[in-house]
C-alpha cells in the first residue's frame, strides 16, 4: 500500500462531505494510505493571496512545514481540492523562484517554530495520483459494476491543469486524465470542450449575473452533448454548478434561452465508488442539490434522495488558525 500525506482542506469538512466520504470508501481498493497532516489550517482559498501576499503564503506554507515534520519518509502531499492543490503548489514554486519571498515566509513561520524549504515536497492532486501512481489497470481490476450507459461530462475546472509547475498533466487546455479514468469505469465519456473553463469561483458573491452566465454556459454545453451527469474534481466547481444551478438556469430563461433540464453534479470519486460496488448511501449520494437518483437509475443504481440521506458531519478540530479577514472586517459573525 502506497503512503501519502493528505491535505483535506476546509471544504471536505463542509460542502464537499460527499467527496470525503467517497474517497474514504475507495482508498483501500486503490491501495493508498492517506495520512492526514496534523493540525493543518485553511489554505486561504482564492481571496487571501489578493489581500496580503506574505501572510497568505505563510498561511499556506505552514501546512507544508507541518507535512515535512510528519513525513517519515513520504514526501508526496496529496490534495483533493483544486484550490488547495494550486495554493500548495504555488507556495512551493514561488518560495523557490523568489528567494526574498521565501525568506519572509520562513521568518513568519519561525514565530511558530516552523520552516519550509521549497522543493522538500511533491504536491499532487488526487486525480493525478490515481492516474499516474495507482494506475488505470488497478482501477479496472476493481470495477464490478461498470458505468455502461451513463453519459458523463468530465469537468476539471480551471485550477487543476494550469499552471502545471511539475508537468503532471497531459495538456493545459484539454487534459485527458479524467476522461481516461471515467472510461476505465465503463462510462460513456462525452466530448466536453469546456472541461477546463472556469465555473466562476466566488463570482456568485461578487457579480451574480456574471457567475450565472459562466455556470449556465457549462450546463448548456453538457446538455447539448446529452450528458446524464457532470463529474468534477473540485469542491468549488461542484458547489457552483450544483447549488447555483437553479439560479443559473432561471437567469438563462429570463434571457429567452432554453434551460428546461437539470444535470446532477457529482465528484469523480462517487462514480468510482459505484463502479467498485460500494453502497451509494456511503458515497455521499443524496447530499447533492440536483438529485442524481434518476440519472443513476438508468444504469440500475439506486441512490438516496436528499430526504433519505442522513448527513453525518465529519469531526471538527478543537483548535485551529482563524480564517483570513479582509481589511476593515472584524471577523465576527453578525
């Protein structure tokens, strides 16, 4: 069994619980041991790097410093969240490329008795590890219920394949890793030309119409290619396309554009779990806003509805670093 250090990120404890549950359900079948980094903290997501550079990279690099202390021979850090993966990879890259930045970040880390030397770790996304370390032959060997007849749109989002600092991906604009994995599960993978287009990120909170246009474009494309579901590797992408799907389609209807459809948005690990014969109730099905029951029934898989599922929140850490606060904000809840 291959051992990796695992950085789950905040979303795996909240909106992406289905991602966490399905990953934990299939990891033994993949032969991977994911050892969670102890006392990890939020990576700052996308906002903090635009607020204050050194504190933001110090926040990210703290996780890398903790991983080095815990490594015990393993130097690969696996992140399942695309934003987390990109932030960790950026911190490692820019601390090496910009020595002054690395020096300032380590000065901040020293206040907590930590340091990180760039290049000490290999930062990998979960999908990359499954494709290039576990291998598709092992994936195929675990398939007991092929996803034959399920038309899937493979959606990576914009943060996974670029910038590709360590050349882990086949192509920056049209990577084939998720396509290949889904085909190994027996799914019918559609040609999805928008697979690396942005979902809008946090534009839903800044400019909703812009966000709904971006989300709607992805949904329309998947629908035009007759996708039954969209498979994603990113919690933010899943949240936007799932939770804001109704509003995005309403936005399209208001403009006179056809939107009389709903498309379930699932994590690729959930589809892996189904193909591996796992109980859908233990793969996070039923947590999605756009219920996947009808789509999955087309291949003879019965999944829970939202009413049937009983979400069990993952344990919370007793202590941790505070979330970053924008200038002028108190950080206190209203």
